[in-house]
C-alpha cells in the first residue's frame, strides 16, 4: 500500500473469524464502504478530506490532521452505530485517533513508534510495527450478541497497551457518544463500558512491555507479553497470562503481574508441567520459578504481586 489509507463502512463482523481476517476487513466487513482515502506521502502530512459521509445523512466522520503531533483524528460526528467500521492501514508508523466506531481495524508497520487510540469501540483489531508503540482502547457495547472482541499484536519494541472502560450512550459530554442510532442498548439504554461481554487477546512481542487491563471487568483475556521484562496489570474479570520458557528473566527483576486474582486468573506456562515450577513467598508476593529439566531456562521467574504463593496448583495451566 502507498502511505496511510483509511476506509469507512457500515458492515460488521458476524464471527471472530471475520474480525481477524484482513480479507474480510477489506471486503465483507465493510459492506457499503467508501473509497480509500489516502495521505499525500508515505509518512503522511495532510489528508484529502475534512469529512466523509458514509451511506447517507447522519453518517459522517470528521477528519483532522494535526501537524504539531503528526496525528490523524477520525471522529464519528453523529451517534454511535451511525458509522460502524473503519479500516486503517499503513506500511509505516502513524499516530491515529478513532472515536465512536463500532468496529475499528488498524494495521500499521515500520520501525518507528506508533500511537493508536480507539475510544468507545465494540470490536477492534490492531497490529503495529517494531517501534515503541502505544495502543489505548476503550470499550463500549450495545448488547452481548454478535462479536465483542479486541485483539492487539504490537510487534517488537517496548510497547504500552491499555484496555479501559469507555463512555456510555447516555453521556452527553464532549467525551461521550451522544446516544445510539439504529440499535437498542441494554442497561437502561446506556450500554456497558466495563468489558463484561468482551474477550481480549494481546500479543505484545519482544521488548519490555506494559499491559494494563485494570479499568475493565473482561469476560476473558489472553495476554502474552513475549520476551523482555513485562509489567502486566490484570482486569477484574478472568485473565490468562501466557509464558514460554525464555520469556522471563532469572531474577526478581522480571515479568510481574499486578492485580492477579487467584480465584479466576490463570498462568499458562506453555510446554511445561506443574512440577517444573516452584511457588514461594517473598515479601507477600508469589515468586514462581522454573526448576525443570531444561537447564538453559532454570531459574526463570514470574512475580505475582500480593498473591498467596501456596495457591499455585489452582492457577497453573499448560
């Protein structure tokens, strides 16, 4: 692709496969889509429109480029669900902001750092390049049907990924959505913003990453921090943290999980068995250490802040 392209539409994902499929995002998931809108160059300096109408009156997206921050801003002018989809793609890093789309699919590349902010979204699929990327997504749903799902693959680099609560439909502030079009929202018409119906899948890749889910109550999440010294903060829902041998350091300066709930959360320690690990207390934290047969990885450690170390049997899964 040349430069940074954006397409708006009024389709949607009917299943998780559609959400993840780039082909579906380019076609089926964007039925009735607009033409591609493109920047003037690979690094982006202007955008060719200041607003785009998608399908008819009341379905408009405001478009803005801020040269001071080299950032693109796309905001649904009308109510939530009046413009359902946005698909943004670039071979290079970009700074992009999207607000009040039902589904946002953002795929960026390059070795520089990208910033992606998506507010009040039901479905999102984000991938970024090898820079130190920042991805922030806030959640909003009108119901529990269809797909409520978020995937983030941030590639290499020291990335920061935050999944947080959005703003309900009844909020009339500038930060809110200003209501909903063509759909019925439960919870007194306000929808839900805490992620209780949302599944989240995060792959943060190589690098020392920060992943924060603490402002949500997710239906479920799967978090793979990859190699590097990662700091992960659980949601108040059901979270699974995935580790492979080689992901962690062999000291207490290592991957750390805050907010881990021993009753609902899991450590998925791939390719190992429970007896390959010890769990001991250190200052009120659970220190989980590999003691298995693979000599190269002996001593690799995960720290669970404020967790009773004796409960390891209940959290372990392979």
